[in-house]
């Protein structure tokens, strides 16, 4: 079970946008900003699909994703690799849709991407860059 620690959680909660990386089954990369996100707990992030096209297509072909969390000063940063599940119905989707509509009732909330944290890497510059911190 991979969990983010309190330091990562604190920095994540300050972020309004993350950049989510996915790739197609053949390895063509895609990176896009995501703001409709809800940290569920120390192991899971939910992202509401309002306008996803290539990201959604990639996740259906290759259910892996990653994103970074960083401090504004740039003195700490982490890459979190995840397994992804896409849902368009069910209790979790309905909960995510309701959370999204409380924040932004004008957005469609047409789906839910559930990210399960699998590995955490340090990515700040220096001798520890790229070190695996948790898996």
C-alpha cells in the first residue's frame, strides 16, 4: 500500500492544478492540467472528467498515470505514479459528480478517474533526484 505522507499531502492541498501524464498503449505521451481533483485519502486521488479526450482515451488503453507535487519555492517535489480506473456510473461516480457540482455547478462531471498511488519518487534536483521513496 503506497501512501503519501503529511508533507506531500500538505503541499498537494495548496495546489489548484496538477499536470497529469498519461500515454497511449503505443507509448505516445500526453500531459494536461487538471483542476477538478479531490484527494480522497493518503492512497487515492479522484479527478472529475469534465472535458477529457486524449487523457480518457489513453487511460482506457493504458490505465497508468503520473503527476507531480511541488512546493512553490521548488525546494521539494515528488512524482506519484498511479493505477487508474475510469467510471461513469456507480456510488463513487455519483459522489464525485456531486462534489464537482458543489464547487462548479456549470461543469458537466461526465466521468470519474480514480488514481491509486503505486510509487512515489523524489524529483527535486540534487543527489536524491529519482530516488524511490515509497512503493
